[in-house]
């Protein structure tokens, strides 16, 4: 398929995409985790960070989730703790 013009039922395709994007968060997290670009616990940590500091970590530190996903668990835990301490002291 080269463009939406190749789709016979554009409205049906739009509904399908809309339903896909509004799936329950569990299924979305499960799909994203299978893609391997995030780390276990990223959703709960991001929500916790937002509740405590009023902004999601990726807004404050662009690209941080991808960087955290690419390092070992021990390095990730160390950096996450440093971020929490740094934000807590400001």
C-alpha cells in the first residue's frame, strides 16, 4: 500500500486505527515492551515521576527513556535514583 488512496474503505481503516490506539493500557504496554525499546517498569516510574514533579521524565529530559532502556539494569537504577534525588533537591 503506497497511500490511503489504495485503501478501499478509508473510514473503516480510520476506525480500526482509532480502536487500536485506544486499546487498554495493559495491551499497549505489552506491545511496546515486546518492541524492546523501553525497560520494565517504565510506565509506573514515569507516572510516579509526573505525580511527584509535575512533569513526565521525557519532557524534562528529552530521550531519557530510550537512553535508560539501552543500559544495564544496575546502571539504569543508579541513574533513576540520581534523577529522583536531583529533582527532590530543587
